[in-house]
């Protein structure tokens, strides 16, 4: 009769304690190096103590792990809606973990999902580090990152450089020369670096008279609201929020203080949130289809799991410029489109 393999056998083979093996099997934290040793010992011994361990061998859990930076976000809700539209008809369920905008917690959550034996992991990332790349390349579980870009891993993201450039070019056509860009730190490469750089290039290139000042906010409405007086004191002709949420916080502050938009100061954003169409004045923005991103991301992972890996070109995302009422025309050369007009961008 074949002798049953125990946790003790796995621990001895891996060179760790029994409690370490138990933590591994029950979603507790252990170091990456020990995690790999335990995984190899499980595979070598054929140990199958519980549901999680069985999933590690079969890789057919019908579970997709999702790591999110936060839950209180319009974009996250749309992303999840798109993911669900693809996964649910295929019989897959999702496990959601939240990193609270922490890169370290994001990596910890990825490790937890891998230990639980999910079939694939989708990470709406706050920033792809060398450790993220190493995990994606060494782990057997497929990983797709959204929101950030790195050529060494599978990614799907908005073209933030193009989005920023489009807004900058529009505002220069409208005759604006002095802008304040309200945005997040450069730890977020997509929004904090690329979107801002694209705007500066589109707004300033070949125009020595054009000026852009930067004010740091968080992603949330309140942090932008709290910086709005500082922004007003800079006397810009236009405020560019790195996201619609930032722009809406500033718009609210201006409204409360009697600053007229766009007569006194124009305000624009990025994202295309639905609320931007119902505030007054309605917000001019570059719109992103986050639900489509979720659908593309889920389809990409399913195709990998089914042995039909797609080309990265299929992950390209469209942009739409939406002109509404929040921008004043400073000159007469540019003929504005009717409010609410959508313009597709490649």
C-alpha cells in the first residue's frame, strides 16, 4: 500500500517548517524563495492535502485572480463590468484583492492568488517593477497587467501620451497659454509621467509663450478640492486635471468660491466619467472605454489558458475626445465643435 505523503514530508523536502507549509497552503504569507521551495516539494511528492493544493496541480480552478489598486473608483467598476461580461459565460469566477495603491501590497496579493491556485491573474497595477516582471516570467500562472506598460510582460493600457497630447493640442487651438496641470506623483508612470508629458508637448511645443505649472494631488476628489485655492492663486487660463475626478474636485471648489467656469478659468479632465456630462458646466475630457479594457483583458487571459495566445496589437485601446462646455475660446481662429461631440482617436 502506498504511504500517504504528509505536510511533514513536504516540509523536510523543502527545508522549511511544517507551519511554513501550512501557511503556504492556507494563503498565509511566506517569502518568495520559500514559496518556490514548497511548491517544488509539493510537485515532487504529489502531496494533495486540500482543495488549494489540488488546484496547484490541476490548474483548472475556474478562478481568475484580480488585484485592484482601490475599489472607490469609477474606472474600477467599469473594468470589473467588462471582465465579468467575458468570464461569467465561460464559467469563471473572480477573486478580488485590493492593494490600496501600494506596490508592495500589490505584489503580496499576487503571491496570495498564485498560492491559492487561480488559473490566471489580472493586475490593475500602480507600477510595474522588476519584481513584477520576475513574477510574470517565472510563475507558471499567466499574468496580465492593466493601466501600466512594460515590454517584458503582457500589458493593456490607455495611450496616455497620446491622450495628453490631444488635450494639449486642443487647448492651444483654443488660444490658452497658461495652464496648471493637477496630477499625481511620478510613481504612477502612466498618469503621473506619460499623460503629463504628452500634454506639455501638445500644449507648449514651438510656443515659448506657453507655460505649464504642476500641482500634485491624489486621485481622489477631496485632495484635488483641497489644492484648488493654490491653483486659483496661480491665475491660469485653464486647469488640466490628470483625471476627471481631480477636475471635478477643482470644479466644485471654484463653484463654491464664485469662480466662473469657463469665463474666469477653464477646466478639463481625462477619463470620460458619466458624471462629467451632468455637472455644470459639463466637463471637456478625453474619454477612455474601461469596460472594453476589461473585456479585452479577460479575453486575452482566456485565450492564453485555451492555448490561443493573442498578439499584443489586439490589446490597443481607442481614445475619444469629448468637447463640452468647460473651456473658453481665447481666440477666434478655432471653430469649436458642438458641445458633447465625440472624436475618435487611433
